[in-house]
C-alpha cells in the first residue's frame, strides 16, 4: 500500500460572471443600456463610444418639442412637421409615466393563475412601498380569507419584473435578484451569507477575511462582489410615479410594399469599440520587464478584456433580440398584418424553442422592451398571452378577445350599457365561448365600467 497519500474534500464555486452580465444586459431597456455603456466608458479608457446623432436624449427632446407645439396650436392651425425633423420610425416613441403598482397589476392580469391567488396578489401589490418592498409581513396585510394563498401569491410577485420586488428588505431583494439571474444551490447559499453577513467587510475591502469566513477562495469573493454591482437594492424606484419614461421601441415590424419587414433599432444608443491606440500601448508594455511595466501591462489587459466583454454582450443582445423578433413576426403574422384582433395565443416557451434559448432568456427580452407596428407601439410582453377556446380559431389570444370586447362595447349604439352576459352572447355569436365572469374580469382589466355607453 502506497504511503503519503491523503484524501481531502474541497468546496469549489465556479461563478460565470460574464454569463450573468450577459443575461443582465438582455434585461435592460435601451435607456438603461445607454447608462450602462456610459458608466463603463467613464471607468475604462480602452473603450471608444460613438454616440450617434439619433441619441436617446436628442430624440426625447424632439418628442417633447413636437408635443409642446401640438399643444400650442389651435384646431384652426394644426401642427405641421418641420421638414428637417427625422421621419424614421423612431418618431413613434411614446411618453408615459410608469408606476410600480400599475405595472405589476398589469403583469398580473396576463397570468393564468387561480383567481384566489390572483386576488391575494393584488392585495399584496397595492401594499408595496416605493422600493417594491412589503411594509409588514404579508400575512398581516391580507384579509383573513386570503391568508391561505399568501405563500403562492408572494412567489408570483417575486418572479415579476422588475427582479427583486416582493421582498421584506433590500438584502432579501438582492438574493431574489440573484436567483432570478440563474444562481442556484451552493452558489445561492454562499451569496446569501455574503449579502447577509459580509457586506461590511466587503465595503472595507476585507476580501481575504470574507474568504476565510465563507471557506471559499478570494477570487470567488471578488466574483460575488462584481456580481453584486449588477444588482439594485431598491428595484421599485425605477417605477416611481414622478418618473417620466420615454419609450423607444427595440424592434419595428411593419408592412413595406405589402410585405412584413423587421428592423432592429440600433440608433437609440451609441456604438462601442476598442481604442486601437490602447491595443498598441498593451503591445509596448509587454516588452517592459520592470515591476511597474508588468503592473501597467496587467492593468491594460484587464481593461481590454472588460471592453471586449462589453462588446460581446451588446452583440449577443442585438442578435438574440433580432432572432426573437423574426420568430414573433412569423408566429404573430396575422397580428402584424391586420391588428390586435388577430393576436394569437403564444407562450414564451414556444418562442424560446424556436430561437434556441431558455425560456428565461425570452422573459428577459420581453421585459421593458417595445415593438413598433402599423397599429401602434406595444410591449413585447403583450404579444405573449393565454389561449381562449374558439370555434373559428383554436389559438385565439386572450388579448385579442379583450380587443373584441372593447370593440363590441364601442360599437354599441343602443344608448344602453351592455351587460357582461350580453357581451358573452355577442362573443359566442362570433364563435368564442367566454363565461360572463370572464367578460367581467376582462372589462375590469380594460378599465371599462359596466355602465359605459357610447356617446352619440
């Protein structure tokens, strides 16, 4: 028997920070992406950022000017566009005021879940503070008959956009965000300990102490710390009621000469490249064998790698969004050609299978992104909807049925409001079987009162 051999177990964590950063980039809206590029450029001299003339700020300012001019003209002197103004599809940008609670309630309305759970989730969502956190234990917020559904309702809220809402505090929010970005098992357990027990040491740069406390390598602590920087401790503030967000669609799918054409919007944020002079500088320092030269060479190498990673993330983001748009154009062809009444039921998993990515990736793409059509600008998320039974179309979208209900109500010229049952009967005449209570629910989601009558 051979002597001197020793068997030992070592816990090892492999955290792919670059992959997580790529997933984070996919989740960002265009303005958030511009901000990310701006921050990277401020700290990385290897990056060259070429901001196009069609920047977000310029377009937003032009939109405000056009809006102001429309409002300042009377009916006798309608707004006339200046010949110098851009005439591309980006003029379809929309200005809207975001609100966390209305955003979450709208997202909740698209989910096919138990009505009791949904009602409990509505109660909990309306209690969230501006950070997206519960002001007290969820069990103490809901009614007595809703307590049975609290646990499931909280889980649903915590899986909503933005990642991290539905927590009790910012620490729990960070852990929820980490889980949403794919962290699991030992990684998640260690990250939880890092967030809950070691942030004070992290602020002081005591990474060696953290590594000792968590029984991991210092490099792994560094990875946790870099990953932490991609998260936000107060996710709800993005949707503050005082915040006005100008929406620029990521994609355009419109008819051109009778054929659907898709365009990826690359005008709203700057292009990024590596400074060639910085590359030359790296080659020069490779020849320097002094201590200072080696440190400089390592610094330059790190900055070049960071710049290359960012460019790779942006390229993956653009290609994945473009592939997703192509699948959406094919699967929702009738919608893009004929309008909202022709929106089909479609799941994110179906699109993910076609694109060749995980369903979570499609969810990230659908989050906070918009698509420009001949019928207006729509959230990409709204193209995914549950299927409703229909004699004429087995794959009719819930959103299409809501559009039909809206049309039936608007076309009612009897002078009397339509009851939910009458609307249900009208839908049945079109071959769509929808219960009265379902019509009532859709009417509420459309924010149309049951006493509404068309004004002649």
